[in-house]
C-alpha cells in the first residue's frame, strides 16, 4: 500500500507540473510574468486531490525564472528553470528539482554550459556531464517553449529534452479546438496531444486558451487504462 501511495503521489504531482502557463503577449510576441493556480486530481486505485501553483519572473540580468510547486496529500514537488530568451527561443541555464514523498526526498540539478555544449547532471550529489547540441531544453523550459510555439501558430512540435541523464525526444501536435469550462471561466481552447510511439495505453492532452494569451487551462493524462490525472485552471494573475 505504501508503494502504491508513493507512486500515485509522485505521478500526480509530476502530471501537475508537466506544463506551465506561458503568458504570450499578442501585441509584442513576447512572454510576460505571471502567476497561476490549478487544481490537480488523480484517479486510480487511490484517489488524490491537490493544487499546483506556477510563476514566471525576470531578473535584472534579463534572465527568466519559471517556478512550479505542486502538493497532494503525502507529497510535494518543486521545480525551477532559469533561462535566457532570444526571439522566442528558450535557452536553459539551470534546472532544479526537489521531490518529497512520504518523508523521502530526491533532488536534481542541471547546469548548462553552452560554450562547451555540455550539461552537468547532479542527482543526489553524484554529478556527471553529458554532451548537448543547440536547442536542447530541460524538463520545465520545454513546456514554456511548447506554449510559445502554439501561440505562434505552429501545428507540430518536436523537442530534444535533457531528461534522466540522457536526451529524449518529445513530440506533440495540434488536434483541434474545444470550449473548456474552468473555475476561472469558459474558454475556447486549442487542443494539443503528445505523440507516443508504440504505447496505446498512454495519452496526454493539453488545452491552451488564446483569450488568456495561450495559458494552459486544462490537462488530461492517462498512464494506464485505470489511472488518470487531470489539471484545471482555478485562477490566474497576469
């Protein structure tokens, strides 16, 4: 039972921070600072409910900081990504991850060195380096890049992501439009689906609202036939 709760708490919170709401200014074509709150629900052998908050800010060096924090029952996850931005293309500089589940913690830190084209992965104080190429993103900054690309009118998306000590390919496609009901209001939204290869049981759907400068308003994820996770906008300050 303990292992089941640990797995579900972690999966729920991971889902909660899969996508963070980039505020895309229609007049300038640039992201803007924001803060938003979402409700999180996990359905499966154990049902869980929680909340996720995210924010985006800019420092004096013109670098951006994207932060996400989710909590549900026995678990919490905090993530952050510090990055630079040039013509709506994100270049990650540092990524941090801190997870607590049933009193156990896991920490990770990724430092990007673009002069040497390497990233130092430090997980549980055991660092190692990995070669990267221009355009590689981290597990949080790619989410912001996806929303920026949706706002730019693109229909298909592929990203190289430094994930788990290796480079992974994440692919998405726009699959339609729907009106989504949320506690913050009803919004006509663009639906985006993640493309999984050879895994029919997994599904991830994300809805972005143009009226909210392409904020994420809803997310639905299915890991297995009997396990689903959802995210729904509660309020936003942009």
